[in-house]
C-alpha cells in the first residue's frame, strides 16, 4: 500500500494546475501559474488546492471490503474467485 503524503498531493495539484492554466507572462519573463497564485494570493492557492483534493478524493483513496484504505481500487474478480485460479 502506498500512502500519499501532503507533499505528494501538492505536487499532483501543481502539475494539474500548471497544465490547465497558461503561463503568466510579464514582458519576456514567464512564470508558472501555481507559483504566481501561491505568491500573490496564498489563500486562493490553498482554496484551489482544497477543491482539487476534494475533486480527486474518490480517485485517490479506495475503501476495501476489509475496511482498509488504499490508493488503488481492489480487484473485484479476486473477491469473486476466492483464490481459485482459472
């Protein structure tokens, strides 16, 4: 089981945010949108991060039938076969 850290989640958010927003340009200088938002408005940055995590939560964490949580969905076929190979 792989556990996602806060740093992992923020890295995922930054990659997403920078992919869906164009670079910020000032003259011949270019900046990543995530860097600009975090510097200019850290509260809005945190809100965007929280919205992203809430949106992705169903994809990031799956509750297995035994009550444990993992970052990958459990394979339903394995449960149906109960260890019997075909």
